[in-house]
């Protein structure tokens, strides 16, 4: 049922709209020009206040204006909250009831939804690309290691004694201890074999 289609806007009808909006979890069916009518009603009250000469009636009008503004704000806040919840439902794959969105609310809905989707896309795509890149780099390292073992570039050795820390031909720092099982670049392993401080193991890790 469309609220206020045939009703003149006044404090009573505004309270009626407020109460209906409070009782429903979805947007109520309101007049598409409701917000415009709100403004016109407040303008009319202000005009009456301006032309009123009776002090008692002025006080009554001031109270009506203040209370009316509070009701209008409350109605809008309730609908705004429902719109935001509908947006979150929509972007997460839900199917919220949007049939009672009026034109200005539809613009709000589409604008925020677009922003939320854009942000989610940026965040999740960056994470996916980052993870994909890391996985690709890890796979390349594994393939290179596998290739090196198969080509005999890196073999597995057993340390026969402690070796003072040194920097190898690959510019890496080595700190080797007796009984360590390690892999070494070919040039370093050849040098240590000549010194008889390492022993090649015939089993590789693959």
C-alpha cells in the first residue's frame, strides 16, 4: 500500500509513516515525492510562524516544526539503514527486496553499491594477484632446484668436520658444522671435496 498517495501531509500522517517504517524490516511503500512534500510542509510551517502574531501560537508552531523535523529525520534514517543493509546483501550475492526504492533512494543505492563493488574488487584482486605471483615464484624456485639436482649442479653432502664460516663463490655466507647434511654449488663442493671435509651422499631429496 502506497503511503500518502491520497493523504495530505501533516504531523499525523508523518507519524503514521514513521510507525509503519519502524514495523517493517524492508522499505515501506511511500509516495515517490515524499521527500519533496517534507520540504514543502516545513516551508509552510515556517511561513505560518513568520506571519503569526500570537505568541502562544508561535510557541505551538515552533514545537511542531522541531518535532516534524525529528520525525522526518527518523524516517529517512530508518530507510537509509535499510538501503545500506540491502547494498551489503546485494554485493555478497543476496537478493534484497528493492521494489519500494523511490528515485532519489535508487540513485543512492546504485552509487554506494558501485563504490563498494569497486573497493571489494580492488582488495580481493590484489590479494589474488599477489598470491598467484608468490605461488608462481615458489614454483619456479622448486623447478630450478629440481633441475639443478637432476643436472648434478647441486648434490647432497655430509660434513665430516667443522668448517670455519666463509663466503662462497655465490656470495652467500656459509657456516658448516660436522654431520650437517647440505647441498652446495658445484664450485664450492669441488673445493671442499679436495680438502676432504665433505662426503657426497648418493641419495637426493627427490
